[in-house]
C-alpha cells in the first residue's frame, strides 16, 4: 500500500493508544455481535460464530485526527463485506453505524460510515496484528481486543471502533459519538476533513 502522508499529519513508528473511558474486559460468555437497524432479519452472533467467518490479511495505513499516521500495519480480520452475507438489507440502506464499548455500555461508542466505501479488503474487523517484531500477536485489550474495526485510510481512525458490538444499518446518515461533538461526518484525511 502506498505511503502518502495526509496534510497536517506526521509519521509515527509506534502505534499510540487513544480512546475515551476504560478498557473493555472480554468475557466470551457474554460477548456477541449484533446486526440490526434497517434489516429484514436481525442477527446475533456469538464469539465462536463470528470467529468462524472467513478472514483475510491486509496491510493498511492509519491516520488519527490528533495528527499521527502509522503506515503499513498488517492485520488479520473479517472483512466488513462478509457480514453483509448474513443479513438482508431493506431497500435504500446507504450508511452504517459501527458500535463499541464505552463506559460500561457495549453500545456506548459509535461511528457512522457510508456502506459503499466499506466493501474492500481495507475494511476489516480485526483481532490479530503483526507486531513490531514482525510476529503475529493478538490485539492488546487497549487496542480493542477481542475485536475492533479498522476503516479504509480515507477515513480518520476515530471511525475505527474498538471493542465492537455490532453494526446498525441506516437509510440516512446519522452522527456518531465524535461526529455529534463536532467532528466531520465524512472524515477524509486527504481532504483534511477534521471538523464540521
Ligand atoms: N470504543 C471506542 N473505539 C474507539 C475510540 C474510543 O474512544 N472508544 N477512539 C477512536 C479513536 S479517536 C482512535 S484514533 C482510535 C485509536 O485506536 P488505537 O488506540 O488502537 O490507536 O480508536 C477509535 N476507536
Ligand atoms: Mo483519534
């Protein structure tokens, strides 16, 4: 993947940790993943069911709105598009909200994204990464274990929900956690869309 620094960003070799609130403590017995909203059939996946979905490895670039960019990190995860095979969407679904843990609530954090931008190999729910010794390792809880989203690099990394709990399908775009506080709905780092 090409290495292009978006305007106002600097390159970081390290992978910083950034989130609000405490770190989610994984418990397989209570963990599940919910597909809901504008769907004909709501789906609830257990951890085992989610982890049996097809996975792939992608090497991606990450751009945080606080100005660090990290290039060339390899992740293993389930492509977003695999989840689309499990639900029948209502007509006119164009956006999603990806939910995750915040402050005791598994659905306390969310970020909105346009559905059609999430169909490629650079749009993954990840659980493993190639660490600084170039060895495969489980994600650290602070980075979102057991599962976190990594968006395409045409979105700032706040759209990469950690400790994910589900996807809500929507006809109209709706603001998520940071978007409600004034951050950009579209959030393209290469257009420097930080705020709205
Ligand atoms: N659940 C949750 N996901 C989150 C956040 C958060 O506060 N809570 N912060 C976001 C922000 S602003 C960034 S930059 C990335 C940081 O991911 P990292 O800590 O793995 O670098 O997580 C995103 N996902
Ligand atoms: Mo961020």
